[in-house]
């Protein structure tokens, strides 16, 4: 039996990128990071939506209902007036996982003092794990490196597709070595 293919979506939240005025760099950076770490079969889809609570929430609901195992959201996590990704996430998740945001901010603070302004978080909607990230490529890598070791086990617990990682890049932790 071949391994199940993990369905992963990288969702960029940006008014300017959605209008084509700005080249999305966060989405490609997140996809590249994932492809460098995950060794099991995966399908990655990238989407771009404008900032704003309702549009982001509607998109997240559709992705979860559509069978995504993991959704990485880049952008919309700051304190600017249209940065409402955390509120959109709260509208769709069944429960939050506050440790993700705490650890991402801790890791980011080692690099920039403005990390305290970021509102990254994570939560579960059905079987889908959703992680919100900053939009800057370097910050995306910092945040994913800080939390991704817990992602495979979280997906196991939610009933999502199993993913394996390259232990030289990110040693996934599963209690009992499973």
C-alpha cells in the first residue's frame, strides 16, 4: 500500500499580492521550505487572497471542507488595520493551539525586536491543522523551524495524512518513536 499523499495549502494573505501589485514571496518561500523538509508524498497548492477577516475565514473554511491536511497562512498577522488573519482563524477553528504562536514569537524575538507585534497562531478545524505565519520569507523559515517538529504528530492526532520529515532538516517528534 502506498503512503497517503498529504494535501497542503499555502495561503498568502495580501491585498497588494491579490491585486497583482506585489510579487508574493511568502507563498513560494513556505512551499520551498516544506519541499525541503517533508519526505513523504505531498501535494502543495498555493493561493492568494486579500486581507480581511471574512474573505480569509471563508477561504479557510473551504480549504478545510475540501480536504486539506495542513494549511500554512502567510501574512495578515501584524497590527495593521486590515491584518485580520488571527480573527479569521478564530472564526473557523474548533480549538486553538497557543503553543505554536508562543514558540514562533520566541524564536522570532531572537532575530528582531518587532516579533512581539506578530500575532501568529495555530488551530485545528476538523482534521486540518492551520498555522498562521508572517509574510516575510526569512521569518517564515524561522517560525517553521521553531514548530514543525510537532506538526507530523499533530496531524496524526487529528486524523490527517501522515507526513515524514528529513531528520537532518527537521526531526519530527512522535512519542514512543512511532
